[in-house]
């Protein structure tokens, strides 16, 4: 039974040892096949990424490829009542003006930050993912809620016997 | 080119005719293979659903199968700093007490409501999906941002020539 499996392995999750390690040490997050969008791309391009690749958000970068924002499915739906949907070939930059909520800096983190810090940041910002950047603000990965749950469930098996997995 | 395809078909999206139709008329949303959780189930069970079925939220029902709440990946991550994660076999009901944000009624809708109303509700509640219930509050479906974007992109082809799709 799958539930029994989970029970066995995450009973003492998350182990303090994980929480005080860095993303890099834990190798947590998505670093390959990132879907990123340039701020001068159009909303239609974002839409095509969302539908084709089933991602829920795209880091937005400037022409130097540095992180400036994030664009999500929710942002596109937010265009509808403003009637600005007539112009889906506007740029991401223009579309971000229609974002209802007060503008806040995109929630991000560095590979050398502790897992505990990243989790706290996610909760405080009430976001579903952090964009992982290097020291020059280049996007190198995504740390999403899914990555965290997968990690917290699956990794403990490594530090215990894996024979019980059936 | 996929972008050209999108451009052709959603240029005047969303067509007013869609917006003033009901979910039922448009057949929009997910109605099959719903993943739902009972309020007395454990957090571990929710976790297993999230990781196994890749859903991001589960409608929570009482023992009469009526909708009472929704439980998301974000809620589980929210348990971590409270140290309540030690007890992942607590029930969903108990776990919901740890929800950081002020409690608000779960965002829901009916099949006979207009698409425009549902979209407005999603934006106002700042949620990623509405739970679709029948008149007795039984859960019958989910209307998520993904469903909306898929619909808004793919459906217009029906009312136009589909020959241009290549
Ligand atoms: N823009 C993106 N490009 C590549 N992978 C992503 C992107 N956004 C999320 N992911 C990954 O897709 C998986 C599901 O993420 P989510 O849909 O946010 O739960 C996770 O492994 C994320 O790290
Ligand atoms: N609890 C659930 N059970 C079944 N389908 C779901 C559930 N939550 C979301 N979906 C569907 O899964 C797809 C992706 O949804 P989302 O991850 O919310 O973008 C959409 O078609 C949703 O309607």
C-alpha cells in the first residue's frame, strides 16, 4: 500500500539535517529544460508555453537574460475583465501593468541558501515557487511546491534502508 | 508555427458569446477522475495524492460527501515551520487549523453559472481553481486556470474553420 510506504518514510519528515542544508547540497529544484520568457515577448507566447508545456509560471528576464519578474497563468486570466484581452500581442511588460495585486519583487533564492530559509520565503510570500538565480541574477532553476513535496517524501529513503520499498 | 496558430485563433479571445454561457453549456472543467479527500483523512493521504496524481489541490468533503474546504500543496508546506509536521497522521481538519491565512470559505461555483462570473470569482478570490458543486453541495468537478486557458485557446477553433490548423 502506497500510504504505508509514505508513512514509513516520512514519519519524521522533514529531518532537521535537511532543513539546514543548501539547495545545492540537497540537489533540489528543477535546473534542466527551464521555460523562461523575455520581457518583450508577447502574452500569446506565454500562453503557448502554459498550454504546451503545462508549466504554471514563467520567469521573466530582460534582454541581458537577468531575472526581472515572473508571469503566471493567473496573470493571463487577470487580463480578461480589463478587456485588455483584445490585445494579446502586447508584451509581457505591458501585461504586467494589469496585474491586480500591488507589485512585489519576484520571490527568488540562491543555490547556496538553506532549505529552511527557502521554505520560509515561500510561505511568507505566499507563492508557489521561487526562481533560483546565480549571483549575477541569471535564472538557473525553479524551486516549486511540487519539488519540495517530492523531495521531502522521496529523499528520506536514501538515508534509510530502501529494501522496505515495495 | 504554434504561435501563429494561437494568434489566428485567439485574436479576439475571449469571445463575448463564450463569456455569457454557462459552464455546462461550454462543457468546461474536469468532471472525471476527481481526486477528493475526506476531512477525517490524514495529511499523509493528501500528500500521497499530490505526489502520485500531480494535482495541486484536493476538495475536502465531510462524511456526507459535501464540500467543506480545499486542501493544497501550499497548506502542507505551511505545516513545516510550526513543527506540526511531526504529526503528519493528523487529520485534514486538524491541519487546516494551521493554515496561516485567515479562514475563508472555499471558492466554488455551479455548472449553471456563467463563465464570466466564474472568472471574476477566481480573480477576486485570488485562487487557482473553483470547486464545481451541484445544488446539494456535492463535488462534481474542478474549474482550474489550466482548464480556462485550454478552453480559451482551443475552443474558438470550433466556431471557425478548423482547416487552417496544421
Ligand atoms: N517555468 C518552468 N520551467 C521549467 N520547469 C518548471 C517551470 N515552472 C515549474 N517547473 C517545474 O515543474 C514541476 C511542477 O511545478 P508546479 O507546476 O509549479 O507544481 C516542478 O518540478 C517545477 O520545478
Ligand atoms: N483534485 C483534482 N482532481 C481531479 N482533477 C483535478 C484536481 N485538481 C485539478 N484538477 C485538474 O487537473 C488539471 C490541471 O489543474 P491545475 O494543476 O490546477 O492547473 C485541470 O484540468 C484541473 O481541472
